[in-house]
């Protein structure tokens, strides 16, 4: 049994979400003595062998092509489909990120196989389900778990990254790196994207350990300067509520919520956010929520571990000053 795992980069290393996906893939393969093979889109010389070894990948496939100058979802899916056939993969796994979800959707369309999204665990079916997989997956934005049977000759799965802790392998081995050059046509390359330097730098919203969120209460685009400063001091990133993106104050990629990015930081500091149910669905997995709001009856107050009832324009500068004082002492 071979489980292919799409690995996304974080600079020259494996992204945290992909370490979680590799952990999930290992758990799927282990009961039947299978192995995990990582798929890396880029030059073979750039494969982060140490990271892949630590998380149990026995093989690594570097997908190289002069045609692939950036992220191309259909081309990536085409390459995965060919590789899955070549190694007779039982399953293909990816983190449920924007990129992972898009590639797996294309893979499902290419192969005609169903895709099970936001999985928490998976195992091969028993004697009564020889061509099936027992799954537990998140539904309704993570508010409930579904037990299901996926009936398919090959499982295509995305992993709910916030629900699977990254666990290094107990007996890691150095993976063999094999270069692969897929056969692609013009339709596969119709859509390609290249990340800007701004997007590539620093932690992403989905993987940040600290998120400083801003809502309508910030007052306008100019009000986010103090949030940026605080996020920088805490080693985090800025997130926003849907109304902020609707007003055009901040880009959609910073939106936390059911129609934005789901986050699972150690700390979510929510400033001027009322806490609509769609927003709370996006921060449900935050370990600790601290809310700063002038309204003691805002819905987010009931969900917060700690709440500061006050004007964020007074609270945040005081917090920044306290952090700077402590850092200099």
C-alpha cells in the first residue's frame, strides 16, 4: 500500500500543514504495512529531505518541468494522477489548504473519483468493505464529525490540518528522491499563479501561532496600523472579519471565517469583532481567544477565554507599550 502525500513548501522547508498531512498519511498506511511517498513540485535538489525523513516519507518524488514556472492546479493534478497510476497508490492525501483543496478537486475531476474533504482520520475498510475506506471528517465548518465509508478504488483525501497534530516518525528513514517530468498539454497550463514576495514572506494565516484579528470596530483601513505593530511584536499575523473585506479595508486572503481561512493559533486576539457565527466557525480551533470589545454583550465575549471591555484604541497601545517595556528589561 502506497499513500501519496502532496507536500507544500514553507520557504525551503515543509509547511506545517503538510507535516500534519504526512502524519495523517502515515496513520493510514501503517495498519497494513504500507509506506508514504511525498510529492514535491520543484527541482529534486530542493527537496527538503530532512523534513520528509522526520515525518516518515519513505520515498520522495520531485515533479520537475520547464513548463511549470509557478503554481498550476490542473497541471499539478495531472502529474499526481500519472504518479498515482505509476506507483499504484491506494490513496492520495493533501492538506485542506486553498492549494491542496484546489489540486485535489482537479484530481477528482481528472480521475472521476470522489474527494473526501477535511478528514480527521482514515483507515482501510474491513473484510466487508474491501474497496472502501473508513473516514472521520469535519462537517459544518468543524462543528460536528461525520463517520463515513468512502467506496472507491483509490482514496482522494484532504486533511483537516487543525485536527491532526504533527508527529515525527519513530523510526525515520532517508527517503529516496526520484525526479519525474509529467506529460502536460496547454489546457493543463491555462492557469498558473506566482506568489508575490509579500505573500511568500513570514507565517501564513492558516499556520500562524498568533493571529491578531480586526473587525468593524477598528474603524477603517488606517486603524490596522496598531494591529500590524502588535502582530509583529508577538510574531504573528493579522486576520480580519468578513465585514472588513466587504468594505475593502483589507484583502480577502486575510479573512478569518467560514468563507475565509480557518485558523488554529495558540492565541487569537480579536479586536473590535462582534463574533458572528460565520467568523467563529473560522477560529473554532484557536487554543485561546482574547477579545477586546466595547460591547460586553458581543457574541465573541461568551466564546473568549479572556475579555477586555474597552476601546481598542486605548487598550492596544497600552499593550504594545507593556510588551516593549518587558522586552527591553
